[in-house]
C-alpha cells in the first residue's frame, strides 16, 4: 500500500487549487490535488508541509485532516490521507513546471481527476453547516411554507420525516425537491436510498446507522455507490460506527450527541473533548450534531469537525 498525502487548498476567495499531472507520470494529464508520498521517517502532516513547499512553493500554516481514501488500481494500491489547508505563506505556483489553476468549488466537476479522487471531490465542496428538517408535527403550520421562508442558496438540507410512511415521504420529498431547486439548495433524502432514482435532483441519502447495516447489501450492489455524484451520509455515535460507515463507502457522517438536547433527554452529551478524540480517528468528514448552532462552527472545526449539523439550532 502506497501512503500518500493530498491537500485541498483554499484561498481567501473560497477557490480551490488543483494541478495537472505530468504526461509521463501515472495517469498523466489528469488533474489532482497537490501532495505526494509519505517518506518512511515522516508523519503525514510533515509530508504535507514538505510536498507543498516542493510542488507549490508555499508553506501550509493552517490545516486539518479531511478524510482518508483507499483505492486499488490495476497496478497499485494507494492510501490517500487528505488535509484541508486554509492558510499558507507564499504564492502558490507550479514549482515543478506543472500547470495549476484556482477554481470555484462548483467548477471542479469540469476537470478530469483520477478515480481515487472521487471521494475527495465530494468532501472538498461540503458546507460547514448541514441543515436537518424537524418533523412536520414539531412545527406550526405547513412544513413546505415553513421551509420556504428559511431556505437560502447554497444550503445542504436533509429532509428527515421519520413519522411518515414511505409513500407519504416520497410525495413530500418530490415537493421539497422542487422547492430546493428553486432556491439553489442541495437536498439529501433520509432513510429511503431507493428514492434517489425517483428524485434525481436529490444529491444523496442520509441513513441512520442501523439502516446502514440493514441496507448494506443494497449499498454493495450499488444503489448509492454506482451513482458516483451522489452522497451517502450516516448518523453515528461512536468510533466503531464511524469506522463501519467509512468501510461501507459513506462520504460523510454526523456524530452525536455532543451536547445535551431536549429531543433526547435520556442521552447525555459526550462533550467536545470526547468528540474531538473520536473525530481524530475518523477517516471521513464528520459534522458535530446535538445542541449545535451556527456560532459553534469555529469550535467544532477546532475539534476536527467539518462543521455542525442541527435541526433547530441552524434554522433559528
């Protein structure tokens, strides 16, 4: 297994830096995120700093783990440890003569990348806030009206409606999908992976961990996996569940509860320190869930999270 680091580098305008592989190298001509091999005497973080100095002429000053990817090519197996770099010194350029370009996140899909980069491309554009709808009976009035007043362009919204039958959920999801399309909101379905074919505008599905295990055979057969641009998210509560979610191909997860919540008074929050300890071992992006608000995003990221997920706290 070849150990490699890669960097999703952001500038102050929110753009991401990509570079083109030399034609004579493995998968030459394709685009990639900067990085390279981890030497025997290095930690991944040390390799990251060294590689960015050598390839781009910059020194990374702020960075954090994003995810770990394992990919098996016909001629080699690669373990990619990916970091998100949010601050650096110097002016990025192709120090080894390779073409480089800063692109807006939504433009990444216009470039050809090696297959191993598919999970990175998904993780690179994840937002720092993940909105989850309350149950319809938890709000006053009609859910669609309630949502319409709160949708903002760029949001990622998970439609959770556990109290509905599959038929009723499908009907509601189609209405919400239309609403989301009108407001440039990314819609994640909840529980019902098979509805992705019926609601093509949905960007993925979010499964409770128990459902992940129940639907494992469906996932392996490719209900979600073959739809390469779709996301698979999983609700997790401990290290073991995060590891299994990663093994089954999840793109990101929520980890809860961080704080005590009114909706789960019987379950004590794990607190930030334990949350951070668990996330440090995770191989995929993780959102902090449980009593979260927008103001908690910097704190969550300090403990290694992608950001925060919330039902009530983000909508208020």
